[in-house]
C-alpha cells in the first residue's frame, strides 16, 4: 500500500464499510469498540515497555496492527459524525503550538529524563 492523506484514509474506510461492512455500527458501538482497541494497545505497551509480562497467547500481538485498529475505528467515528480529520488535525496542531510552544521547554520535569 502506498502513502495516503488522512482525507484519503477517511474515504478508503468509507468505501470499505459500504463494500464489506454493510453499514457503520452506531456511534455508541464504535465508541465501545474504540475503547476496546485502545485497551489492546495499552496491554501491549504495558507488557513490552512496562513491568508486566506477556501471557503465552499474547506474544503474537503486534503493536502496529493494534494501532491500525484504533486508527480505523477512529476514522469510522469521524466519518459517521461528519468530522474532517485532516482539518481537525491541522487546527489541533495550531492550537497546541500556540498554547505549548514554550510550556514544555520550561518544564523542569521533562529536563530530568532524556528521551
């Protein structure tokens, strides 16, 4: 698969839903699914980067696949609620830049640990 824009991703998910998914799940169902998928990401992160260990059947879980599941359901929610994620992301980045352009650089807690 080649690179694509967020707008193209939204269009691609919409086409997939109409071809294979019959219709979108309700917004409430998709919110529950999104929460479940984020939980799967959290499980992998806590085991790979945290102190928890993997259970035998969990070792095949791939972070990239779980993040893609989160992205897919997030796009579903955006599509069915009329949110242009490209526009929303651009506005959100501008908001964060205005609000935080010096805030994090001044945060002594961030200076304690090099990432």
